[in-house]
């Protein structure tokens, strides 16, 4: 009877149940019959389709995994190092995981940026820069698959039909604004948010169609939802802190509803799972926050200010502007992007087709009118907060107020990233609209007339999916990763790589994954004063003064990449140490190693 008919059958009476079985089937089925049902299950199909779609949408990340990296050779190289360092630390000295090897002589340098610590177990697979790049590409593919699956599962649990959930999954995982962050894995890793909300809704027996149904509550999914939420916090505070506050608001609303008796009592096991899972989430968040709180005390100049917000706050037109990497809109929005002060953080288009479907969902939807109004109001609020200081009243009643009063938000200078929530809410509205279209198409099919041929009803259902898919197509570049100089494969630290600047330091971090020596080089959201001082002192290296300074600092090796020197402050240096300096020099390929 078509896609809608199938979706209707598998979603009734519970949108996360199919043929009377639990939606999230066990991953280790025992009897052969259960194995067959698992392989044929909607969620197995959705997960598999999500992976295949991710491979296609991130192409050529899969075939060129060991040699190229998405977007550019800057932040992705740093983040490939982060995952590699996490795996190295967990397998050698877990207690010292925050004391990473860059930014010598500083300590706890993993906290200088979002840690991506949740991906660290994958970092234990393979060694060296090539493995780190291949691992990065694998995670890059899978995080898109998880974002798709998470949004699909969430909207299905809320009561959407499969085509509506497909629209939501596509929009949440591949929205045009995400393309500007192709090199920011910490910003792209949003799948845990949607999946955690799906599990929590499933565990509490909640849908947007029927509200709470205590008889459908599943305590195990409540606990699993909190566990996924805790894992999400280990990936990125830039995305995780707003997520934490969103969960707090949801818990508050649930508590108020419980006290006022506006929903059925939840089983005792659900309450126990909530308390246990909430405690796990809180402890994980606190443990993750401790190094960053210490960082703020040690480096007070790293604190963000309202002036920092003003630099990165997007204007309203940014919400309708696509990044250059958008296949459909990138070229046509070039002139508008030129008016944005910082396009990578200000081109925030969730998708015109997504917005259109969400607007349709205000009038035609599977959700109740009150639910639509709540979703619309929350979307507007999230959009208002995302504008930062560019919002009405210069944000004094929005993000600036929260920035000044809510713990943790003072570390986030990029309010535009709240577009994650704008996109998710629009996706839920759009899923409601597509599901309503699905219901009407099914009704037409059931009472088919010659004037309403079956093909038209199917096209009406598939058209939103196809339109959103086309809008999500990208032109993301995949440049080749610079090879590791032979001189850095077995170098003994502490080491300084010259030239030292943002372009080289991120590569140096990646190159250090062979044996993780302590290195002066490093790039993060802020630079410690010691790094600036060492760079300034080494401009005349190997002068007597610079050698003495580096020795006092603890640097024992300097590696000069001669092919990278032109155009840098070191281009006029001869790199010939004095006879009485006590420095040994040897050339290895295009590099020179100085042992102090």
C-alpha cells in the first residue's frame, strides 16, 4: 500500500514497535528466528541505511581515509591528534590523560580545546599519523550516521511515520550549516543528543501523539538514554553544555507535571533508572568539567567576555545563508556571505526545504495544535538565543543574560552553534507535517479513484525526502594530509618544531602521534603566554641567547623544517650554530635536527 501504509502498520499502536516487538531489539539475538527478525527489523535497516548514506554524503572520506581529511588541513589535523592522544593515554597512563604532549612546558593541555574524549577508545586502534587520519575519517563518517539515526529514532518515537522520520534524520545530520563546520568534529558530533532524547522518551513511554503511557515505560531505556547523554558530554562542551541545560529544563517540566498530577504515575523502576542515570550524567559532567575549571583559574586570560560574543554573533540574515560548501545554495549565497563578519560561524541555514516543511507543519501536522505551538515557540526562542549580541536588545534578554549567569556558558563564545536546536526542532515540526501528508496519502490510497492514481500519492510522500536530500548535498573539499617528516618519527622530546605558527603547529601535533614526545607546538582556542615567549625567543635560533633560553625552558631538541621556512619569520636565519654552543646538528631529508 506504499511507504505510508507500511509506516502506519509498524508504528501502531507504538511508533517504536514493529510487529509487536520491541523497537530497539537486542544486538545479540540467540535463536535463529530472532536473528532473522533482527536483521529485518526497522531499526537495523535504519542503522544500515544511515551508514550507507553517510558513506555517500561524505565521499571520498571512505576510499581516501588514510591520505585525505575533510574540509582543510588545520583543525581536523588537531582533532585527529586528540583522538589518537586519548587512545594512547588510556592504554598507557589513564590518570594522565589530560596532561597531553603539546604546549610544553604547560600541563593539562588536552583541556585547551574540546577533548573528544568519548572517541578515545577508538584511538587505541593503530599507531602513527596515518592511522590517526584513517581513524578520523571513520569517525567522521559514523558521526553523520549516528546523527541521522538519532533523529530518525527520536521522531519515530514521538509518533512520526517513516518518511517524516527520514526527513528529520536527513535534516539533522546534513543541514547546510553543518558544512561550514566540516573541520569541527566537536560541533558535528550531535547524534548522541537526538539518540539520548529518543531513548529517554522511549523509556518513559512518551509520544507527541498520545503523551505519557506508563504501561509502555521501559526502565532499561531510561538508563540507556542517560548513559548516551553522559557519553555526549565527553565529546564536546561547546555542544554539550547547552544540551545539559536542555535536559535540566526537560527534567524540571517533568517534575512539575508529576507534582501537578497531569500525567500517569511512572513505575518505581523508571524513577530509580532516572535517579541512577541522572547521577551518572551529573558525575560524568563534573569529572569532565574539572580540568576546564582549573584551566580558567590557571589562565584567567582564557576567559570569554561579552566582547568575544560580539565577534562571533551572527546577524539574522545568517540564519538564511548557506556556507560555500553547499552544493545547492553555496554559489548563489556568495554575495550575502561576503557581508558576514565571520562566515564559518555565521552561515547558519538549517535548510529552506526544512523550514518550508516546518511552516506547513504549523497548519497540517500529525501533532496536536498545542504541541505545534510549543515546538514553534521553542524554535523561535532557540533562534533568538543563537543570534547572541545581534538579537533584539543586543542579546541582553537572551544569550548575553545566560552567558553572564549560567555556569559554563561563559566558556562558549559562539552562540550561533545553538542552531543545532533550531534544526532539531524544525525537524520535529517537519516530521509532523510529512506524517500528516502520509496519513492523507494513505487515506486516498485506501479509497482510490482514477483521479487519484497511486503514483501521485507516493510522490507526495517521497518528494519531501528527495528535496531535503538534494539540499543536503555538499562540495566539501578533502585535501591530502601532509606526510610526516622522517626527522619527527623518532625524535626525543621536549622538542620545538620550526617554523612554529598555526599552520605548522596543527600538523606537528598530528606528526607527534608516532611516539608522543612533549612538543612546544600546539593550537587551541587560546594560546598560553609561554608559547608566545618561546616563539619570540626562537626567531633568532640558533643564536647563543635563543639556545640558552630554550635550555632553561627544558627544550632539548629543535627540528627545523627547511622546506617550510620560506615566508616565515625564520626565512633569513642561517641555522648554523656557533662552534662553542654545544649543539649537535644533523640533516634528515628536508629537515635539520638540533640537539641542545
